[in-house]
C-alpha cells in the first residue's frame, strides 16, 4: 500500500471517529439539556404570562410538565448536524494549521472554522428546532382526538407548507454563527492555556476531557449571554409559524413580521427585560451543555483513536 493510500485510509478512519464521537456527545447532551431547553422556550414564548405564570407571580405547573416534548426531532437532526459540524470544523482547522489558507492568527482561524461548520449544521438542525419548539409549548388540551403525540401534531401543521420549517433560519445563523465563532475561538485559546506540555497527560483521556469541558463551559457561558435577545426573537418567529393557519393567504404571508418587527413588538409590550427573558437559564444551559458536549466529544475521539492504535499494534 502506497503512502498516499495509507494517508487516505487514515483520514477516512479519523473522520469516522470524529463522527462517532459527535454522535455520542449529541445523545448525551440532548438527554441532559433538553428539559432546560424546553423551559427556556416556554419562558421566552408570548404565552409565558398566561400559561406558565400564575397571577401571584409563582410558576404554573404547566411550565414543568412534558419537559421532553419535541425530543425526537432534536435527536434525529442533532446527530447528522453534529457530525457535519465537526467534519467541517476539523477539516477547516487542519487547512489553517497546515498554512493552506495563508498565515492567519489562530483565534481568527478557529472563529472562521467554527463559522463554516455552523452554517452547515444550521441548515440541518433548523427544521428540527422549529418542530421541537412548537411541540414544547403544545399542551395536552390542544391535542385533537386521535393525536397522541405533540410532535406528530406539530409535524402535521407543517406538511402542507414544509418551507415554514426553515422559519427563523436567518435568526438562527445570526445568533448561532457569531456565538459559535466566539465560543470556539475562546475554547481553543483556553484549552491551549490550560493544557500542560506533558506527553503522558496528552494521552490521558480523563485529563483531556476535563480540560475540554472546563474550556468549553467558560467559553459558552460568556458567549451565550450576549445573544439572548436574538434567541428570544428567533423563538417568537418559530412559534408564530406553528400558530399560522394551514393555508395562509398571500397577503398573510406578505405581512408576516420579520426579525426587527418582532423585536420592536417585544420591546413595546415587555420592554428591554422581555428581550433578555431566560438569561439565567440560558447561561446555565450553555455552561453545562457545552462542557458536557465538547468534553464527551474530545474524550470519545481520543478513546477511538487510541483503540485504533492499539489494534494496529
């Protein structure tokens, strides 16, 4: 086997390891973080004060019911989206590291790699996010006879107009891409600062998982707070898409409010506080989710790589 063939086999196996690691990390995070994400969606929804808050200021029990509503679409789309994200991210980072795209400072290179990966992942995950968030605010009383699943009920609303599944994609990119670029730029910088120049530690899976988890948690916590207003607008637009009639008129589609109109409406009705609704829980979910996600990813990637090396020996 020639050196070129060996390199090709190694690259294919490395990509497969990255995709497997991404799948494991996605499942772990979705199971743990989805309940928090459901509460965030409900807190940021227009129906928060009527359905999820009582007149005395206490939370209504509906806020904590069905916390795994919408979990199916998230998981089904999350795995390929995560695999695509890390395939693009690792490939882009390798191009910068080898100097194929010119001499660019590492923080900018990592930010650009994260942005390229995020654009790919957003196109895959957006339909699942729309279904998920509409299912998360769907109540049992709104299910029609014969409808046993909130997700199936929500999916049926979009079957005649599937393009609505990409509602909020611009806002998803607007909130996710800068946040992802900032997160991965900080993440790689922090990981480099925390890592010790020790060959034994470099092969230690628990140590590398700890470094990755802490770096990711700090980076994501800082980035998540900045883009909460964009998340609120994105959530409102998606929920509005699910509430529209099955066959809206051309006039209704033309007058569908855009991001700026939705933001102005939130400011008018709820003030600045409305745009930052769910800030604390978003911060907690970002810290916990990113730490678990990238910690699992790096740990699984190292484990699969070491296992492959041991088999080769």
